[in-house]
């Protein structure tokens, strides 16, 4: 079947755009010795990004090409489903496109037939992986999985510290799931700027910074009953203004009514034995702050919703609009308030982390010298924990890393025999699988053609790129492993992306609609 459609130039242009993005931005970041990319915006107040995570880079870079936007969505989907492999899925997807471009230009093969061949190869690879996978769920395999996942990340320089930290989080999570299988797991993060990364640790609570509407500058409370609300009553402005307008009160009389209402509400909180009050997104009137301060009660207004959700889980309480519902209150073990010249911070400790009826939670205090490094540590920990989440149910299916699994699949495909052009397409798919060990060795400074030649000629199993010395080695013996679900997801996402791109016959750009009124 020959490909003679007049509009194939659009398809080839889409492929070239994806290849350019992949080769210039994504490929140099793959592997334990991959480089980081720094992305800076022209806008003065925009955040800068320094990362080697494929999904993060593609999400940050502004794009106009439709095919590149689709490529970024595939990477984001990989990040959402698995949490890792976002760089590999982009590289493999683009190499499949590159092989398809060769088949179209030099063999005149129709894109629909190429898609069919890719579908056959993907299904065969998934079948071979079922026999290739090793089932293991012991502690050493879990630690090796964490170590492999963090090899290409910023936290790898403190490998032992972070392996133990993440393993302890995962172990506690697994134990709680055995007791409470219906609960969901939440992992909270907060950052502390100005110290070494190896100070990152598990924290039984949370620290909330940059609070401005608080009534204590220094305070320590133990066994605190907490009320989280979203109420205008403590603010003393919106509801009271409506009330005063209807009653036709002058300003002095209105102020007295406001104060009496606020004091009445505060007395109700005191009767409920509330020790800390958080008003979400709304301020707290100065009269309420001073009155509660005299009674030894802490209050904070304008708490952002993100921190409010975390605090609600930690304290086992509900964000309520009513101040008279004692069932919505929670409890924390210790609350510490500290202030500087411009803002306050609170440290909340919760010793009973398993009291919430719906959630299991844990918290990690990220420490780093700058905001950008703390953000990258956060992304790295998130990726590692996402990979571990795969092993929640049943034994963990593992396979060798370092490109060994991709080489195994490539060799298996080359043994297949199909008629006519399908054989050429399968050969192209096998060539595309080899791109992962090729890019890995190139980023390590090795001669990629020499390493690929060794991988093709070896008869030993589980052989991949050696990260310690130029050449190849047994990845299982070196404890370089990754979950088989990650490989399967890379194959499936790459197939989906190629099906989308190879079916595009023409790009049509539509300008935003502008009415006749707007033109005038």
C-alpha cells in the first residue's frame, strides 16, 4: 500500500516539530546523568523553573504547535497515571514518529498501515512483559525501586537519607491500609528555606507560614480543640451592615451593636471550650481578636483554602459555616505560634495520625536552600511515591531498568515474521525501542553506538546500560529495577500519541470569533 496523498507535508511538519522539541529539551534530561533545564519567563513576577522532569518542563514551556501541545498532554497523562517515566514516554513517542517519517518518505507506506503495525507490536510487547516480569514485594525490592526512581533526580545526592525517608512513609502507609483498607492516603508537603536537603524529614503535623490576621505573636497550646469556619460573623462587617441598615441606626449605635454581636459570638466559642479558631478566606474583627486573646484562645483569619484542607484532615474537623456546631470541631496535640516583623507562622503537631474516618495522612517537611530546589525536591518525592503506589495491591511486578526491558522487547519483535510492509513497520518499532538505552548512554558521555552494539550482540538476559562504567551490566544484580506498569504505560501512551498524530491530515487554525459590534 503506497502513500500518495497530497497533504502529507502537514503530517511531516507535525513530526518535525515534535522531534525538535524532544531533541532540544527532553532528551538531554534522561537518566542519572541527565541535565537540568532552567526555564525563565519574560514576565518579571513569573516563577522560574529548574527541573529535569519531562511533564514539568512541557507544562511550563509555552507552545503554539498543536502537535507539541498533544505531546505535552501525553506526558502529563503519564505523570497522572504512574507518576514517573514522563521523559521516557516523550522520547519513545517521538522516536516512533521519526521511524514513521522514514517509512512515509522512503517506503511510501500509508500512515494507517503504520498505526496498525504499531498496534500489533504494542500488544505483543505487553504479552511478553507478562512472562518477563518478576513478582516481589520484599523491603529490599521496595528500596531498590525508590533508589532507581530517584537516580535522575536532585535528591539522588542524599540517596540513603531519602530512601529511608520514603520507605518509612510507604511502610506506614501500607500498614495502615491493611487495617483500614477503605481509607484514602494524603501526603502533605511544606517547605523550610535555608538549610541542607538532607534535613528533610517526616513531620507529625504541618507548618503554615505567612499568616497576617492573628491575635497572638508567641503562644504554645497543648491538646487544643479546633474550630475551622468560613463565617462572616467573626468579621463583623457584612451581616451587621445589612442589619444596621434595616434598623436605621447611626454610625455610633451601629458600632455598639456590632461589638455586642461579636462579643456574644466569642462567648459562645468560649462555652464550647474552643482553643483555636481558623476563619477560611475571611478576616476576623479586631474586637474578636483582642477578646479571644484575653481568654487565651488563638484565632487566625484569611487562612487559604489549600492549607485549610490539610488542617481539616490533620485535626479531623470540618470546615463549617456555622459557629454553633460542636460536631464540626477537631483536636490537635500541640499548637505553637511564632511571629516576625511582617507575618506569623504556626506549627501544628498531631500525635494521633489515624483518627480521621476517611483519610490516612502523613507529612514531609522539605528543607532546601532556595524555593526552586524545594519545589524540585517536592516533585522528586511525588514521583517516587507515585511509583510505590502501584504496589499497594498484590505483589509488585518489577523488571530491569537501564534500558534492559526496552532492549528485550526490541529483540523479541525482531524475531517476528509478518508479510509485506508490516515487517518493515515492526522493524521500525524495534528500532524505536532502542532509543532509550541510546539516549541513556549518550547522556552518560558514552559512545552510544558502541553500547548499542554490545546490547544487541549479548545473549545474557537483563542487560542494560551500566551507569558506573562505560558498557553494559546485569541490571537486576545492580538492583536497578522499575515497575512493569511503568513500561506498559509508556508503550500505551506512546501508541495513543502516534495514533493521534499520524491520523492528522491537515492543521486548521481558527481565529477567535469577533462580532460586528466589537469590530466597530
